[in-house]
């Protein structure tokens, strides 16, 4: 009886969270994130692809991948310093460094990043200096909504609000399939900077 009473008092905040995410996303939309930079779209795409490869080798989560690319693009939007093709490798490494601190129980260590991932191309001092610059954008910008968060929150909220319908028509497997397909396509779209102009 006590459990039933507690369940009756349970409030589903999924819809409120999703509305908040949609509002956050509107603030983040930018029609062309490379407008103030001489960074080529092809090199940004190669960097995103490299991040994906590194994460698959070291078995980091999909969440970390989305967070890393989100931090990269957020930096391109907010920095007043022009980013060139020569800057992208260090920038990508530092975005990975920061994202793993947020999302992984065993984040990248500076020694490992410098030696195994960066192959000693940059000094540890350069890596840490760039990390300070990125953190200077503000945690609220860095940790803002990623595409993955939008997908998972939307589908979770949909499931919570349509539980009886999904059970009646045995659609749970379909919803799971839909989720993984949506995430797969979202991963592909992260390679192209022009999709930053659209909501998830």
C-alpha cells in the first residue's frame, strides 16, 4: 500500500525537461559555425571522424562522443579568435580531454593524451593552456544540450506518456530500434557543420 501511494504521487518531469532542452537548443542554433574562421569544413569533418575512431579504440561512450563534438562546435561559435586548419588537431584533443572528464568514470589523463593520442605533437603545457581557454567559455555553454540528450529525452518522455499504448501494441522493441537508428543518423550528421543550424 505504501508503494502504491508513493507511485500515485510520482510526477513525470520528462515533458518539462524536454521543453527546457528545446529552449536551450534554440539559443545554440547558428546557421554557419565556421563563418568567423578559416577552418575548412573538410578538416572539421576529418576531426570529427578521428574523434569517433579514437573513442571506438578506447571504448568511450556515445555520450562522450556527442559531448566532445558539442564542445568543439560551441568553441567555434563563441570564440573571437580565428580558428585555422593548423589549430584543429590541438582543439580536437582538448575537447576530448574535457568531455571525458564530464562523461567517463576513467577520463583521459594528460600523459596518455599527450603521448598515445597526440603522439607528442603538442607539449603538455600547450594542451593545458588550450583547456583553460575552452573552460573560459563557461561551464553552462560547454555542458549545454547535445543531440544525443535530445533524442534520449524525447523518446523517454514519449514512452512515459504512451506506456499503455506501447504495451497494448507491443511496440517496445520498435521504440528501441527507433532510438538506436536515430542515434546512428545523429552520429553521421555530426560530421557536417551545416546541421548546427537545425534543432535536433
